[in-house]
């Protein structure tokens, strides 16, 4: 499912700091948490967790479920 974005990232030399593990719109409340954590120079894993916290904060799906929606780096 993530094959197309990975090809583009590889060609551009990019690094997937945070991606979704499933089809999911990048809602502003999630991006807000990602950018805040990135500005604070948090680790990639902390930034991924911040995305999950933002998602859970609005969707009320549980932090564990929200954490499973986001991945970081090439290992997923």
C-alpha cells in the first residue's frame, strides 16, 4: 500500500519522518502535533507518538490504536 510514496521518497533522497500505515488523511490536528514535536527537536519515535496523540485527541480511538496508525523511517 505504501509502495508509491516510498519510490518517490527514495528517488528524492527523502526520509519518511512520519507516514500513515493505512490510508489516512493528514489532518491539521495531526500535522500540528508533528510540527510541534519536530520544532522541539524530538526523536523520530517521539514525533510519531506525537502524531498518535494528536489523532487520539480528536478521534478518541485510544492511544494504542492511534499509535498503530503511524510509522517512522523505513522499517514498517
